[in-house]
C-alpha cells in the first residue's frame, strides 16, 4: 500500500469518526430543541428557537462542506501519487524492454 492510499484511508477513517460524533450531537441538540419548542408559549420564543436551529443546521452544513473539501484534497493527493507511480512503472517497463531487446 503506498503512502497516498494510507493517508487517504487514515483521513477517511478520521472524518468518519468525527462525522458520526457530530451527527449524534446534532440529533441530541435537535431533540432538545424540539422539547424547548413545545414549551415555548409565545411566537417570539418560537422564532428565537427556530433561529437557533437554523444556525445549528448552518454550522453542520459548513462542517460537512469542510469534510468534503478534505476528502477531495486527499483524493487529489492520491491521484497525483498514482499518476507518479504509473509514470515510474512505464519508465521501468520501457527500460526493461530495452534491456530484453523487445
């Protein structure tokens, strides 16, 4: 396994762990927000709670976007490493063919 693949697998594992923790936190926060909404007695409180929920959703979306960017960067690094390895393999194959007279 080359370094690019190892790095990609490590990053993906870390992101999956972080993502599942954030997902659980968001579920807990959502459940708490629903409970607060049920207790809200006036429309101002309801709007304030909805604003908080929207901000939480925005933070979660920004976090998911950052994760996607990290996965993209890892994939691009792996692609570059694979292209480099392919170029080296082609050079070695050409050199071997020259030595063998093929």
